[in-house]
């Protein structure tokens, strides 16, 4: 059970935490933090003839807080300006933004479309101004926009009504999410979706974003195509066909938006879907024999292919299409949340951790390191660090110093403590009252149709009526 694991906050020194990790057999390197001027996290990186001012990155998330027509709201603006003021010099994706209405994961997801273009332009400009006013320059700041289609997890019209668009009939996920062959997207509609990705990229470029991220992660549509081994036609079966979706998007963007950088957030490896067991603990769905639907997996359905055969081939292919930077993750929050988003507390509709959450932090770090060794020409943003809490900076320093990643991205942590990078780079002590403790309310709220935010630690969200509603829901579920 998750609550039986020693909590990070009880370790008062980095040496004590190191000893605990060693005792648990968890391989996570922790550096002693040097003065800010000697920190590798403060070092600039030259990328494509431009400077990125340090090694901190903000990961793209879904806020569930845009307007019904997909435009950014005041809540969205507040989050994005917090990102701009965080001190990170790479805002990797700002938001997971849908390229078309049918691909929205929720009815309040950001939509990149002609009617939202002006708002996106204004907020991008304001982010640069905010960063410039706080740090003196925005010349070394890079801002991207993540483009996505939620595929199997699309809820475009009602939060409680799933309207799946799947890449193929998955023998386990179809059962878990009540899908059928009727949900599988046709080749004709795939081409329409590709056109929407390209149009969204053009809008992002005109709005002032430096790059777009084509999301190939977490079981969303583009990621699902990578494991479509049973799909017939030109988008399934062979590796060439399963990567055609990316290639046609990338080629279209290069033609329609010349000069716009392209990136991708990639789930390096996947595993079997998990469900809640009778004891409340997560367990893999039953499967006999080799499991062919885990991109980057070793066939067992539970582990990474140590050679990362297909992920390496895919990254090399992306490089041929101009991709020089990717953001790496693993698994999916929809069917193996314990691995994708390590936490000490389960989300409201989830399960208790079947493994030590810090072990799954180590799986993120190892996967990124292995990919970086095999693909030295690509710059990588690592993720999955938030569960380390006050020792996140120590792990970040170690990973970058040992060439295990180029940047360290923070997601949930930036919701509770957006200025963490700025504080560290200025040599200030961490504000422990703002450190994310992985309570999961930034996920619990959206699971119940409310906007995402840090309800336990951010005073702004504490005062919202949703905070009381969320508290009551959690009390009733005990």
C-alpha cells in the first residue's frame, strides 16, 4: 500500500535520503547542490543557433480551464504567466492543446483554431513580457505549444461522456474503456486529422510560439498509432506504416510553416494496462504470451526493451524530419498511472501503488538515459521528477551533470511551486510549504469535471468553490 512507504519529507538530509534509496534498491543519483553559479542547471545550452538560458523546463499539462469554445480563460492565463515567471528558460508546450474539437480530452481543453488565434497571440506575447520584466531578457527563452488529439480519451462535449477515436482495436483497452471496432478511425479521417495538426502548427507559428510539440505519448492518438501492429492499411502493421502519421504531419508542417521548429513528447516505453485489484492495489490486466501492444516494451508487457529498438528507430526518423529535441516520458496516466505519474497517494478513480513510487521515478530517469546514449544527437527533456519533492533539485543536478538528460522538466510541481527554478537559480532555500506532495488533487478535480490546479497548496485555488466540492467528494469516497 502506498501509505506504507516512507514519505520523502521525513528525510531531513540528502545523505539520509540517499541511504534510504540504497536500502530500497532504487537507483536515483543525488548530487550535493553547488552554489548557483556553478550549477549545471544554470548553464545555457546552444540549440539550433539560439541560446536556451538554463536547463529547467516546464512540461505541458491540461488545465481543464479554457472556455467552452476552446479559448484560454483567465485561469489559463494565470497558469501560463506563472510558467513565464518560473525562471525556466524552456516552456515546453505550455498546454496540451487539441487540434480539433473531436480530439479534445475534455470540454474545457484548449483548442488551436482560427477563432482562438488572437487569444493565443496575446497570451504568448504576455508570457514573453512577464519573463522579460522579471529576468531582464527573453532572448534566451523558448516557448512551445503542444499539439494533440486525445484519441481513445476524447470527451469533447461532456466531461462524463467518452467519445473515443482509436487507432486500432486493442484487446485490453477496448474492454477497459468500453470501445469497439466502431471507434477505430478510418484512413480517410486520419488524413483529416493530419490536416488539422498542420493548420494548428501554422496558427501557433503566427501566434509567436518558437516550436510545436507533436504529442506521441500517454496513449493519445499519435502514440497509439506507434503500436498499431494489427491495423490494416497504410497506418498500421509495419514500423513504416505505424510512423506514417508522424511523418505526414511533420512534412506538412515543414511545408506550411517553414522555420517553425518541430518537437515531440514521446512515451519511450509502455507496459500492460493496470486495473484496481480486489485489495485496492493496481495489478496488470490478464494476458497470456508475448504482449505486442507496448511500444518500446520488451514483449513481457511489464518492462522496457533494454535495446529500445523501435523508439531509437523512431527518434532517428524524427531527426530526418528536422526534430532536434524531444520530451521523454513513459506509460500512460489512463492505464498505468503508477508508472507514468509516480505518487504517494492514488487519484480518486485510481488504485494504490503496486510498486514504490520512487522506483517508477527511477524508471523515467533510466529510460531517458538509455535513449540519450543511443541517440546522442537529440536533446532530451526528462520528466517524472516531482515525486522526489525537496530532493528534486539534487536529482536534476546529478542527471544533467552526468549527461543523463539535457533538461529536467517539472509538471505538477510547477502548479504548487511555480518559482522553484527561480529560487534555486538565485540561491534561495526551497519554500517547503509549496512543494508538491503528490496528493493528486490536480488530477482529482478534472476527474470530476472541475478545473485543474493545486487545491492543497495554492491559496488561489483553495478559495475557489471547487475546493470545497472536491473535499466533499474525497470525504464521501473514504
